[in-house]
């Protein structure tokens, strides 16, 4: 069976763990639990007629006090960069993190997830933000771990991109 390592990257409290939990267990919880270090989950998906085991590395959030340990990224096949649409700074921080990841790992399949689209009325992102990100080469998704919107699509499209790698 084919196995792919996917890293979940972004700031604290953007919804990385919630996206993984929604994808793996179809569950959402309002309780917030800070990830410490890394938590690994797995899910078998079908892609291009094959079973693919996704090893989902939910890496602690990055902030001014704690940076993502680049050693966690070794062997990854792709990553999802997650930002909280209600906090603009998380997008800026995510893009800075992506630059560091690319410098260290080179170009690997990735997606940029603008999470919490169930709270769009509270978003701090400009209306043309997504088109600018797409023009910069990002595959951009609007998702909600709470409602499940686009969660399957995010992981499905990343899996297909990793298989083409």
C-alpha cells in the first residue's frame, strides 16, 4: 500500500487539529486543545483507483515563542498551510512559514486552507485575497472544520497532487 506523509502547518488556533479530526473521524469539537509537538493520525483514502494511507502530522502552531521544527518535515510528501480567515495575521505568518519550508524542503505539493469559512462575516481578509494567492501559485481552499465544508476536497486534491509528484 502506498503511504504519504502530510504535514499540517500554520499558527496556533487556526484549526489544523480540527481539520484533521473532521477528516479522520468526521467529528468537530468546540473545545480547544493546544497541540504540543506533533500528533500523528492516519486515514486510508482511494485515489486514482489505489488505496493511499495518509499519515497526517498535526504539528504544533507557530508563533513568536515557538517555531516549527523543520526536522518534523523530513520525508513529507505534501503539506497543508492553514490560516484562520478571521485573523489576517495568521495568513501572513503562514506565508512566511511556507517560504521557510520551501527553502528547506524544496517544492512539494501543498495547499493553502483558509479555514473558518462558517464565520465569513467576521473575516479580516480582503475580497481579492484568494485571487492574489492563486495568482502567486497557491491552490486555495475555503474550509470549515466545524461544518465540514471542503474538508474532503482539500485532502483529496492534495492526495492527487502528491501522486503526480
